[in-house]
C-alpha cells in the first residue's frame, strides 16, 4: 500500500476551537441569489454546513499570502477626485509562524470541502512562498487523487532591486471534490499561434494516417476551430493604478482572472463561494455571469467595498434582519 506524505507541526492534530455559527451581518441581492456574510469565515463556513453541504459548484479562496504585515486600503470618498484617497487598515496578515498559517488555512479547506458538490472544485490562490506547503496540505485534505491542476498566473509588474529572478507569477491550485464524479468543466480556448494561422488558417486540423496506422501528414476541414485548449500558464495583466476596476482594496485580483475560472469551472445558475471576499471581485464576476454567489469576510472595509462595488453594477444588497433564533439559515443560499 502506498505510504502517505504529510506535513507535520506541533499541535497539528488539535482541532480549531471555533465552532460553527451565524455571521454578524448578512446582506443579499434583491433576488437572494447573492449573499455577503460578515464574520469569521471558519465559523460561518461550519455553520453553513447545516444547510449547504454538498451544493456548491466552485470555491475560490484567495487567503492572505503569509506576508507578516498589516495591509491597508486606499479608499476614495464619494464625490472626491480619484487622486485623493485615505489610507485605512484592511486586513492583518501577521502570524506567529508558518505552522499557524497552515493550521488556519487547513481548517478552512476542510470546512469548504464539506460544502462542495461531488462535481465541484476548489481553487486556492497563493504565491510561490507557500504554494508547495499548500499543495501537500490540500492533498492531505482532499486526497492526492483529487488534485487537478496547478495554474501559473503570470503578469508583468514594476521590477524590484533584488539579486534574484523577478517574481512575476502567482499559483492557483485546484482540487476536485470527488475524483470519481465528472467535474463541472467548460473547455476554455486560447488563440492559435501565428505560425499555425499562416499555414492552416482558422479551420480545424485533422491527422491523415497511413494504412498501417502511422501519421502521414496533417490536413484541414471546413469546420472552424475554437482555438487551442487552454494551457495552465495564464498571461493576464495585474490591475493598473488607473484601472476602472480598482477599488483601492489591497490584494485585489483582476476580473479577467475570475472570469476565466468561473467560465471553466461553473455553469450559469451554479453557486460560487469566496470565503475571503476582499474587494468583491469574485462576487461581481459571478453576478455578471449569471452565477449565484456566497461571499464571506470579517473585515468592515471589505464588506463596505464589496457592497459599493455590487451597487455600482446595479445589484445593490440589503441587510437582512436575524431570525428569532439568531440565525439566517432558513434563507442564506437556499436559492
């Protein structure tokens, strides 16, 4: 029997003390197909297991990157020039050690796993500093056979002065909930290479074989090609300082990145989860693409930024009053 490979640290097998519970506040779109919950994401995720276990098509996690510093948002007040912004604390990414970081992230991966449908996927967005640890941690939780892909998001950035190669990529790790179940998958494509277009044009190619089964040459058909099946290295630019997408929230990811993920790993009408909602990119893209969404964040700045972003795109969210039981379970994500 193959031997398992595991990470180890002192206290790893002690469960996280947080129990499942309701959010501090809950906001919903008018049709209740989108929810934003304020509170500790581990408590909220565990609380949602009562009503949402096995129902989510996709979870995208963009956790803190173990930078060991506090991150600030640069926010602009309504009516003020775009160049005038105020610096406010957004989230704290300071940890006693790497083990503490991995223990916290692992607890959340386990809680998300319980919410995924058998055909669902989880994508964890990290950087090269922790990606190798997170890969092993995720294999422990989901099983190594559930690992689907490592996506390299490559981007251009202002170079830094360092005696090393410039870091110009992040890592997105994907696991499937149940490897025995066909996953939610919509094949994305990328454009054909210039050399291919020059030789074959935009029609599909086909192989021509000899009678003994050897490939003799390539030909083309009258059918138009969709392009080349998407590879696992994605060239997508980071947000420019003057981008209209930019909210001022730190760690904001471009909508193009989430559009590609949601388009490939979810269908219209599916429920998408982002337990580190941050600036609300996942939620905004999900709304525009016809997905239901569930976002969670503990930070008031993240909540306010996301509410403003959804309102600006014509999907205002309204705060829901708690039920007599103090919960929202009868409504949250029943869609």
